[in-house]
């Protein structure tokens, strides 16, 4: 009976989140310097003719699709990392994945090795993220404490930031370096359908890899030894999560710059509703991430004047206080625990 109730609640939660994402997507098509009604936006999306059709299809639709895809990828990546490491503070940005992906992508752009819409850019981003997350797992070890994991992540993030700064410092063209510096702040402005098509295959592969190991995340809540006794190949699961997160985060950074903290916030907003089951957090965490990033992009357009506020700045302003609040919550739990 309890399992049936939990399944019903899960279906209701996911259905509500899908409806929220769709509603926000329609709102995203409406919002901009040329405001449109819901009907006008949907007609322009379907018809595609006239000025409204150009605005919706060429400008707002790619932006909305990327916000949803990137948000879902970051939310799913955060949920998978938290399940793998059994760490409520695990998130790609805390471990240097976006920073390392930015360093790789910046390298190929700054030195003219690839254009902005070349496949080499997401591949370079994926390689950087792969090095970062893989390095974290190797440095922190299999039984790392929360403190050791965060310290290792901080070291990797700092090193990746320094690598990006070195690339910008050595860039042969100062104008390209300036463009990269603004791009690294994170934005979906002026993105086209080419960017969507460039990143979508990487996102899809990331989702498949991370979602495939839901059973392993659930078993890992009992510890690695218990999970292994249940038939989970812990080393293979760890490698799969590293690759899955790197694919998604690398592609996201390649097309939108560094956008942090979505992977931290999204899983926590739904974790209590699914009974703290890491496998059940995956889908609602991804949907919540999509809703958060679409909503943040809408807020950016509402708040911006002559110069648009960068999306990465907004997510950081929201995510950092949330992260600090989580640390205080963890500290209170530790202080209240019996010695």
C-alpha cells in the first residue's frame, strides 16, 4: 500500500513539474522587448510567418529550448552526483566541472582551433569536465568525507579558473579574449537553433548514462560494500557518472557559458517529496532544473535594461545563499546529533 501511494505521489509530482515547465516555456516565448500574448506566441510558433514568427522561431525558441535542456541536464547531473557520493552538497560547479569545461572550450576558441558552433567546442568542454570530475573522484577517494570532497573540489575549481585565466592572458586576439570573458558569465542571448542541434546529442547521451544507474544510486545509500553485495559494480557506476556529467556539463558550457548551482538547488527542492530516494530524485530533479533555468532566463529579460544581465550571474546570486543555508542546516544537524 505504501509503495502504491509513493508511486502515485511520484506521478503527481512529475506531472505537475511537466505542466510547470510547459507553462514557463510559453511565457518565455512571450517575454521580450516585443511582448506577445500567449495566443500570438503559439500562433507565431506554429505559423512562423511575419515579424512575430521570426521573433519567436529565430530568437526566443532556441533560447527557451536551451534553457530547458541545460537546466534539465544540470539538475540531473546534481542528483546523480549526490546519489553517487552520498553527499547532499555534491554539484558539478562545486567540483570544478563547469570551470574546467570553460577552460577547454576557451582554449579551442581563443587560439582559432574551432568556431563557436563547431563540434570541437563541446568536445573540448566535455574533455575539461571529464578531467575535473574524474580528478575529484581520484583525489577524494572512495570513502571521502564531506570536508575532503569539498576541499578537493575547491582545488580543482581554482585550478580550472587559473587555466582559463591563462588562456585569456595568452590569447593572440584581445577582442576574442574579451568576448570569451563575457561568454563565461553565462548567457542564452543570441543563441540560435544551431546551438541547440550542436548540444542536444551530448545532453541526450548524458541523460541516458546518468538515468541508467538509478538502481545503483539507491543501493549506494547502504554503503559501497552493501551495494557491491547487491550486485552493483561500484567502479563502473562511478566511471559512468563521471562520463555522464562530463557530457552534459561540457556541452552546456560550450553553448551557454558557466551556469552554476542549478544542480545543487533542483534536487533539494524535490528530495523530500520523493522520500529521499536518490533514484526517484532523478526525473523530478531534471524537470525542476529545467523550470528553474527557464524562469531565471525570463527574469533576466524582465530585469535587464540596455545591457542584459548575464544568466550565470543570476543563478549564482540565487544559488550561493541557498548553498550557505544548506551548510548551516548540515551544521545544526551535526551539532544536534548525539556524540
